[in-house]
C-alpha cells in the first residue's frame, strides 16, 4: 500500500515547485504577449492566432497519446513494474514518431488547402500566413516528439525539472520576442521562425534530461502486438475525445474568423491568455496530484483515490476563484496596463472566458478519475458528442444573435453539461459516487462562490479606477477569500492540515533566523 503521508508531502512539495514555475512563466508570457502585439499589430496577431488554431487540430494526436503515456507510466511506477515501464515508454515513443509522419502528411495537404482557401486572411498577408503555417507545423512536430519525455518527468513526479525547463522555455521566447522588434524583415514571419527555434531548444532539454535520469527513456524498436494494441486503443479513444474538444475550442475560433475577421480572433486569443493565466493556478496544482490518482488506482486503494479526487477538485476550484474574482472586476484596468490598448470585444470576451475557466477547474479531476480506467470508449463517445455540439450551436447562435460574444455563452453551457457527464462516468467506471462528489465538492463550494466576489465588488464601487484600487482589490480579496475558504470551504481535517503546514513553515523560518 502507498505511504499516504509521504504521498501528501510529495504532492505539497511538487505543488510549490509548480507554483513558482507558474508565477514566473505567467509573468513572462503576459509580458511577451504585450511585446508581440506591439510588434505584429492586431491583424497579424489575429492571423497567427487563427493559424495556430488550425495546427491545434493536428495537435489532437499530441494531447491524446500524451494522456495515454502518463496513464500507463504512472500505472507501471505505481505497481513497481520496471520491465513494463521500459516497454510502455518505448512503445509510446515509437507511436509518437509514426504520428509525426501522419501529422506532416495531413498538415501539408488538407491543412494547407484550408489555410489558403477557407480562412479570412487579407490578400497581402497570405504569403506571410503560409510561412507562419510551415513554421508552426514543425513546432508542433517538436512538441509531439518531446511529449513522451514530459509524460515521463510528470509520472516520476520530477516537478523540479519540469519547472526549470518551462522557465528556460519562456525566457528564450521573451528574448526572441524582443529580438523581433529590432529585425527589419516581416515581423510575423520572423516571430514564427523564432518560436520554432525555441521549440527545438526545449525539445532537446526534455530529451537530454530524461536520457540522463530515467533508464526507460531510450529508443527501442520492438513489437508486442498486445501492448501496442492496448496503447493505440486507449490513445485512439483519447484522440476521438480530444478532436471533439478542439472543434469546440478552435472550431469556434475559425467560425469567428469567417464571420468577423482576424481582429476578433486577436481579441479572443488575448482573452484566453488572461483566462489561461488563471487556469495555471489550478492546472499546476493538479499536475502534482494526477500521478497519485493513477497510482492509487493501480494499487486498488479506491478510498484514498476518491478522497484525493474530491479534495483536489474543490481546491482546484478555490484556486481559480481566488484569482478570478479580482481579475474579473479589474479586467479593464489590467488590460490597459498590460497592453496599452484594448481591442474591440476584449473585456467582455475576457470576463466570459474567466467564467468558463473557473467552471473548467472541475474537468481535470473528473477526467483523470475516468481515464485511470482502461475502458474509456463509452465515456469518450458521450463527452465527445456533448463537446461537438458546441460547433453547430455556436454557428446557429452567431446567425441568430449576430454578436461574437454568444460563442462564449455556448461554451459555458456545454462545459456545465460535459462536467455532469464526466461525473456520471466517474461513478460508472471507477466507482466515485455522484452523491459523494455533489456533497464533498459542489455543495461545499457554493457558499464561498457567493461570498468571495462581494469584496472586489465593494472595492470597485467605493474607489476610482487606478493602480491603488487594483492593488487594494487583489490584496484584500486574497485575504478575505482565504478566510472564507478556510472557515466555510474546508472541513476540520483540512483545517488541521493547513495549521500544521503553517506551524511547520513558521518553525523552519524561526530556526533559520
């Protein structure tokens, strides 16, 4: 049986490392966006965003096989099966190499046709868009080939390496973004090339680290029909599910391009930069939790698995809520400070995207629970159908309401329905009772959800817009929200754990002083 105390300590340590990474990565990424928006302009930024959406369709292979790799490597580590670990990594890596060839073929045929005939791109920028497309294809191939190595790092819970390489990645991109400003050639083409260069460097970092530290991370050409069939079947259903999710996300982006042009794509892209920064607060926390969920499943310790899933779902939501509340109300001023200009629709897009990302904080715990099982066919079909409905519903709503904001409303509605479906399959496949999830998660977050936004609203009403109000809103909201979550959103056991961590931290600081 796993050492629960040691596991919890490891999760806490890895969470702290990931949050240090997240703060640095988020700050650098947001600042890089400001530089790139200045260098490219709204139209070129929108072109880059929508072309990235086309490539994201090809990235379904990446996310799907990566999920399978993490699942099986974590399962093997949990069981202590070194031989199976070696074979599963090698099989996954061989599958990735084969998929890279498939991605290039699809991208250079169907994808190239779509970019040149279906997207709304100004005629004088079409050549640049094609350069962007080519560089983005090969950036995607790099990310595809490094994915099994990142999966190995996460499965081994080496979050220190994951954090450092991520910091190196965004630092390189910041330097290259500054370089774009001082190069006289087409900025959109130069930026795309520099991004490709950064992908190559980061891929080499991940691969070299894994080769040095993990014995299973070697290229071995072998064939075991049953093992490959198992991985391909699991990955295949993941691909099916990921394709539906991408149609929900990037398909809507393409619809906005067709209906309204690249300027609206730019606003949507920046809005998701904001919500993406909030998403990192709970995504990083759950990156540390995910391997333990699968390892509990591997050792059949279902009671601890259910407790960890419910606990992590609540705290993912609380982390999202803590940051979302002040950002939601102060978004107009934050955008003004960040970008120096506010593209049309950006504020309303940003606020709706924040609501969407807070709701999505439930999806990772529920998805990880379901995907710990192998029989995911029914789950992927059901959730994929729900997500696929985003595209036709968004199209119909754009026709009827004739406003781009409606697509965010549709996405929020679909997110709620999809999470209900995930909770149902978590009960069906893994045994996590929906009643337990409702009691331990949904009901417990309801009061904090009502109380937390009150403070930033009061500050908004009582003070004039400016830096002092922003600082006041962030500081007071974090303090008040933490108090609300501590007393209303936690049970006695969780409060005792928090007190123990605070006392331990205080003791360590006192000893050092």
